[in-house]
C-alpha cells in the first residue's frame, strides 16, 4: 500500500553493504527501468549490530546514497570478544532495548528475539508490557533447567572472553516467572524447529502454555537457526509482523500467491480489491466477534448500534463503501455488502487470479487457536454436548456462554417463568468465534455433570440434573427453530460461514 517495506540483507563487510544499498536506492528511484516510486519512499538502513567492527564505519562512507538514513546500534551482546572479567545481566540488555525505543520515540513496538535475544525480548515484555504491541520469539525458553545449565557451562568453558562471561552470567541463568508471563497482553508468535537441540521445543511450549494470546509455529527442520535455514519460518514471521491486527495469526495464502506467482497478480486491479475486501472482512468479523462475546445486558442495544457504526466507518475508510441511500432497497449489513463486492470481483478478475481464490477458501479468517484458553479439545453447548472445532467455519473451538442469552430472559429462565423457553432464539447459541451454530462443530459426546457446572455458572439454579434448560421445555422451541440441535447445518446463520468461492 506504499506505507512501508522490509528488506533484509546480511553482510560481512562494508563494500557489499554499500553496493546493495546503492542498487536498492536506484530501484526505488526507477533508474533500472522498473516503475519508479518518484521519490515517495525513503531508504533507511537500520544496522542492528556490527560484529568485530567490520561495519561500524559504514556511516562515514562517502559513496552512500544521498537519501539514505542510517541508524547504528551496538548492543552489549555483540561487543568484541576481548578477554575480560566483565559481563552484562539480562536487565542490562533489556535496558538497551528500552533506550532504543525511547530514542525512536515510539509508544509501542513489535519486539523480536532469537535464542538469548528471545529471553531478552520476553523479559522486556514482562518489564514493559505497555510498550509491546506484538512479541515474536524464536528458539525461546522461559527458564534454564539443570541439564541445560550444565550444557551451557560446558559450552562456556574456562575462558574469560566477553562471550563466555555472557553465557555464564546471562544465558545460563534465565528464569522468567510463569505468573509474570501469564499477565502479558501482547499477541505472541513463537517459532521453534523440531530439530533444535540447543533450545528444544519444550521451552516454547512452556511459554505458550502461560500466554494469553499466542501461536506456536513448529518448522520440521532448521535447527537453532531455522529463520536462516528455513525460508518458510522467516516468511511466517514476517507475515505476523506486518499483518493487520485481525489477521496476524492467519496463514495468508493469497499474500503468498501475490509474492510467488509468475502471473503478476498484483497488477490485476480486481484481484487486488478482492484481497483488500478480504482484509476488511477479517476486521468486520473481529468486531462481530467482540459483540458476540459481550454479555447481553440492558445496554446491549446501544453497544450493538455503536459496533455497527464502527463497521461502517471501516468500510468508508478502507474500501470507500457507503450504506445504500435508496430507502426502497433492502438494507444490507456491512458484511453482506463486502461479500457481495467480493463475489462481483471474483467474476471480473483474471482466470489465474480466480483459480488462486478458489484454492483459498476462507483465507482471511483467524481460527481462534491463539486465544483458546482451555486445555481441552472441546467446550459444552446448551444441550450438554461436547463441541470441538468446525473445519467449514475455520473455527478452532466452539465457544459459548449463557450470558449470550439476554439478561431479562436469563432471569425468567432462572425463575422458571412460563413461556421463557419459547422466547429462545437460535442466535443466542451461536459460537462466539465464528458465529456458526453448535451443530456446525464437531460433536464429541455428552458432557459430565462437573463440566456442565464448570461452564454454565447458573445451570444449577434450574435442575438437580445440572442441565442448562429442561429438556422438555427447550426441545420444542429449538425444534421449531431448526428441527433440533443436530440439524442446524441448513440454518440461515450457517450459510454466512461459506467462502465467497463456494458461492
């Protein structure tokens, strides 16, 4: 979108770095025959470290592009390996990161770390949680056990170099509290290769078990340096860093198509708009999700109105779309308007682009796996059935609460008021995440009484059998709605789960 781009280059010496920067600036200016950005973009080189001083003099070179702005950072962990008794603690490294953030004058930053850097990034997030927008950890571990400690001590040996001192006094003694990790609000993406023998997968699994919002990506190969040895790992990390908030945990297959296809899909205006519509749809679904998760109290109608206005604001800003001004035309919701636009664009885009769309069903939707806060592979619906995920709805786990029933109706149900059950609607039982009905999710059998009590707080008010609603009372109105809970697949609400390509 012309806002920003990331280009990564790793160089051993100054000549290669200068040549690369000159060529890239020429490409930006259109001097190589490609389309020019006409000076709209500025090239900035952020040099994170210069081992053994090879690149420390880069800023003083006279043959650098005139528009180039260089930031050079020399953290403690990459000082020259001179013999010394000095070392640095993990808190020293954290202080380095915070000083860089202050120098850059940003309120929040995305913090990435690998290996020891991952421990520093995690410690920084624990210490400055309000300063972290997103967190990315590769080959991480929250603490060092005895076996790992012994291994690090063996690697450090008896020498007194800076590196060896850091291993002994920083790397080998990492110990970040589980309770502090549990309090982290930042969405976190973890990467740990299966064949990483230096920081085994269990370390990342321990961190994920305590995080509020997180996803663990496990490449099959790459070892401790999987971001260098496995292109898929690096690409997945970059997707997380640059994705819209509603899509940061989505495997964006259409983005990959644009980057790798030889058919130059970004030049197809209908495909590009379709792609941007999908990104907007992800944001709309995120707002709908928040609304479904909001308890239906007395002020819910006002919250619903505010959410709808926010959705229209997204459409106006991102897609320049407005609600219909024709009073005689049927009103369309923001979601319906976007999906209709996507269907229209699918018919107009090139055949190659259409094939790419058809291969990617609901490509914009986050399955919710990153925010699943239960260790079970199921939850319990209103009929006392265990429900898993939905492959068609791209939903990791069925999520529902009795608070989805309006507060007045909940009170009547709890009091056993006559006719209360007849007022129940199918929408009250929709999955908080995907919006689909219970029967669209995998049925894993009946729940235990303990599970019912645990997941339905006011269930015990109604029946000694710990049922949310009496069978004889709820069966009739639910049957009227959709022929019983097991045949709701054809309900109107479920149709909205289908991808545009399926229509």
